[in-house]
C-alpha cells in the first residue's frame, strides 16, 4: 500500500527523441515512487507535431485539460522538419509551448548549467578554467520585459521603416521573480548575482533597487550585482565563481544559452518554468529538457535521457516539495557518470557507451 502523497503528472512527450527520453524519465520516477513511497499518476497526452497529425492542432483541448488537472507537467520536446512548412503560428513550438506558458502564468524559467567533473572535456572552455566542473543556476523572468511590452510594432513612417519594442517591468514582476531566485540561492550555496543594465536602462535602475531591498529579507544569501555585458564575460572567464544568476527576460535568454554552451552537453541539461506558489513554496510548473527533438538521432535509441530525468528531479523539488527524492535522482545521475556510463553524445575513449534505455535503467537502479 502506498502511504505517502500522490501526485498527478501530465506527461507530454512530444516529437523526435521526446518519447524515447520520456520513457526513461518515467522509469526513474517509478523507482522514486517505490523508494520514497510517493505515488504518481501519469496522464500521457499528445502535444506538438504528433498532435497536429492526429488531432489537428499542437495543443489539443484534452491535453490542456489534463495539464489543468495536474500538479505539474513533464514535457519532452516538440517540432521537427515535417512541420516546419506550416504557418509559423501553427508550428509545434509556437502553438504548444507559448500557449502553455501563457495559460499557466509560468513567469520563472530555471535553467541549471551543470558541468560534472567527469565531463569537462565537453566544454569548449579551457580545462584549467572548468577543471572540477561547475554548477550555475539561471533564474530568468519569462513573461515580461522587452518580449511582451507594449507598444510593439513595425511600420513605415515618413518613407522609412520603424521598429518599436518596449521594455517594461512592474515592481511586482521584479519582486516575484527575485523571490524565486533568493529561495533557490538559499537551497544552494547562498550566493545570488543579479543582472541588469542599470547604467543605461531605467528598467535596470528599478531592478537593482528592488532586488537590493529584498536582500534584507534573506540575510543568509549574499547578493551582488553585475551589468549584463560584464556578466557575459565573467561567465566565460570563471563559471565556477557563480551560484545563482537572476536576470530579466532578454538578458536571461542570452545568458542561459551561453551557460548551456559552457557545459558543452545539451543532453544533460533540464529546465523548469514555474508559476505562482500554490502551497508554501510549492509551485505549478512545466519541466523539460533544454534541448529540442534532435531529429538527427531520433528513433535510433541513442539519445541522452539525462536532461529528461533531471527535469523530473526538478519537478519533484519545485512542484512536489520532495527535496530528498529530487536529490536522489541527481545523485544517481552523478553515480552513473562516475561509473563511466555514457550515451553517444558524451562518450569518450575508455568509457562504456550505452543506449538511451540502458542509461535510464542504470540511473533507476541507483535510486
Ligand atoms: P536540438 O536541441 O534538437 O539538437 C541540437 C543538437 O543537439 C543535435 O545534434 C542533437 O542530436 C543534439 N541533442 C539534443 N538533445 C540531445 C540529447 N538528449 N541526446 C543527445 N543529443 C542531443 O536543436 P535543433 O536541431 O535546433 O532543433 C530540432 C527541432 O527541435 C526543431 O524542430 C526545433 O524547433 C525543436 N526544438 C524544440 C524545443 C522544445 O520543444 N522546447 C527546443 C529547441 C528546439
């Protein structure tokens, strides 16, 4: 008999390698269920290209309904060459991911960039800089700023084209994303770097003022500020010097991709998009690998399932409040890497090359 709490998870595997890596994510969650007496109900639904083919749209109504009834969404990836000729608004990413973010008000994007000590060879950065690995978490504001501010238009004026985008942040938007970052830093090494451009932008002035003021509520977190241009340089120069990075939408978009590239292994990187807290610090969220559907290797059974498996760990941490179970998954991933098991994307001479399924099984067995 299951004694612990039961969680309802909407499972949206999507296209390409999505279903292959999702299978392993669920396999690992089943091991977690047994070890930690946590119950899961998986509601598997179509999304993306496969949903366009079978249901006529990328985000069918019954998929959205399943998400509404769930405690969290475990997402694979969507898209592929087959759907690239559709009108942009109907394409899998735009017609599934963006509406989901909007519908659930997912304003906080968390992207950990972890380079394990055994995988520093994959980093494009000099070994002397990344030796021993690094672990940085980027907390990016996802629903405001330059991407969504109004007015926003492209028009002809006086015989010339004019493009306008508006960078706009309300104090409340800054507060709620900063809270996520302070709380995350508190759970980690307790260091937060807030990114802005306060020397040029009014948005930066307000951002810095609010974050500085909030730091008083978190005496256990050490806060420092960096201008975004300097942050981009410091990340390359010394990624080990960072713990948690907090940035608005545009800056976070760029810096989180830079950080992913610093690790060199896309197949290892999870992500979370979180909404408002629903109970204590528990939040509704959508969890997905940082990479895409990898059409070049889809169907071959060689994709790295770690990003999907670590996304499940983030789901346990942020939407279920199950920190021990999340840490157990992360520990199991570190253990398989330490034991020399590698999928093709991270394989080097002297290690054992394993399939998607073997990797999932080995991680599940170490929970
Ligand atoms: P991609 O991330 O799918 O692939 C880039 C490279 O990384 C490829 O060589 C791929 O084989 C490799 N890779 C990615 N994940 C891997 C994994 N888990 N294991 C091993 N190797 C992995 O990016 P892309 O090629 O630019 O995009 C392919 C498709 O995915 C496109 O249709 C794009 O629109 C879509 N996409 C979807 C999402 C999403 O659903 N969130 C994100 C990015 C791209």
